[in-house]
C-alpha cells in the first residue's frame, strides 16, 4: 500500500514538472552532469581546506592578533619566519619533537614487527590475542592521556608500583610526569603502548602478503629459518614497515592531544613539542601572525613527508 | 658532421636518462628528508635556519617532477 502511494506520488510529481525544465535537464551532457555533482564537494573543500590555508599564509606575513581584530594590520614580510628560524627556544622544541618522534617510531617498529611475526605464526588462540593487543589503539587519546596520568601518580599509580616491584626502589621516590629526565620518556611509553598495535597491523599485512611458495622453495634449498628471515621475510615486508614508519613519523611530528593532557609541555619545557609551542603562541600569547608562520613551517615539513609517504604507498601498491 | 650527430645523440640520451620521473623524484625526496633532518637536528643553528628553505625546495620540486613523464 505504502509502495503504491509512494509510486503514485512520484508519478504525480513527474506529471507536475514543466516540460521545458525536464527537457533542459535531459539535454545536459555527461560532463556537465559530472561537474554539477562534484561542484558542492569542490566548494566545501575550498571553504574548509584551501581558504584557511591561504588565509594562514597571508596572516603569517602580518602582525595580526586574533584578540585585537580591529587593530591595523601591518605587512611584515618574512620577519616571523626569520624570527622562528633563528629562535633557540623553537629549535629546542624541535629537538624535543625529534626525541619523541625518533624513539616512538623505533620502539613501535621493533615491537610491532615482532608482534606481527608472532601473530603470523597462527598459534592456538591467536585471534583473541590479536584483539587484546589491538585494544589500546581503539581508545581515544583523551581517555588514554587521562588514565595514564592516574597510572603515573607516584602515590596511587600502578606504574610506579610495577617499577618498584621489579627494581626494589620505593614507589613514591620518583615521578614520571614531574621529573625533568623521566617526563620525555613518560610520553614515549604512552605513545608506544597506544600505537604499537597499529604498526603491528601494517606489518602483519606485509607478512601475510608473502606467498608460501617462496618459503617452500627456500625449504627445498635447505635454507635455515634465520636465512629465510633475512632473505625473504624482511626484504618483502620492508615496504610495509617503511609505510608504518612514515605514517607514525608524520602523526607523531604533529602530536598534540596526548602530550597536552599528560604534561602540558612541562616540567619547564622538557616535553614541549612543536605543536604545544604553537598552541602557546597562538592562544596564550595571541601572536596570530607568528603562530601562522610557525604553522606553515610545520605544514611544509609534514607535506614534504606526506609526499614521501605517497611515493612509498605507490611502491607497495605496485607489488 | 657525424661527430656532431653522435654528440647530440649522447646529450639526448643523457637528458632522457636524467630527466625521468624516477631519478628526479628520488632527488626531491632526498632534499625533503634532508630538510626535515636539518629542522630537528641538535647540532647547528645555521642548519636549522636553512631547514625550511630546503624542505620547501624539495616539496616544490617533488610537486613539479611528479608531472614529468615516466
């Protein structure tokens, strides 16, 4: 009954369409129709991606401050870029970022590939273990940041008690988030805990893409397991490992949420990664022009790395 | 005459060999990677100062050469 009424409604509407309009729509070429369909997407893309980017580039050459929108805007040229690229404090923030990126990527790749290698052996119960290992990746960074703050509490935190159990030190004798030497490692541990499963997934895809007949041929040639690993497994999984390295490198280069929740850049500026410096300049000092220039510098670096990432992806695809 | 023809053929084959997408993309990728390393290294403020220009050059080069024929 409903179907009938629906079809009759459509027939009624079709009858009400003026013949001129119908002819005009029927007369559109495929190309025009395609443009008609993609125009809203292009307009949306221009409005939310391209325009803010161009506006940020413009602001990076001015003295604009978002908290003083009516103040006269003066063109400064490349002054902000020069200031950022000669500032030892920003350079220090870049080094903190480098420490974070290098250690997280190295540890995640080693552990992730090791886990993938084990999971690929398909032992009994490997399905449930895969699910358990993947759980941290599915949590929100905000949740992870909050509960690791509790885990790192010197008095009640589980992390300190586990370390105390294995080392014999007093649990409240050290603070992971309050110590200048330990806090950079505290954020590395949390990122490794959260994102190693992701690296494992990519490596697992690489390992599963290696055909069995290659190993069978190696067995016939009496190649040892060690030799098979170095001559077959690692070279064939390498593009996937590289993909994981690039992806984690890019993500951690712009890491903000987790570090902001865990340490907020402190103590002092020992965990002040580039994105935290940028946030402070933009929303605490309200130096919008300066922070726009800094954002463009970071954007160009990430865009450059993304180009390498796309190239690596195409290499993987062509296999 | 034949020497000139040989020279121009050699030049053409060299240009054909070098001006392909693969090698040019590899050069651009190396420049980008060098720029990012310069940005984050802890040894020289001068290298840090030139990092943005290097990365930008590599990125622009990559964007251009990705349109070059295979």
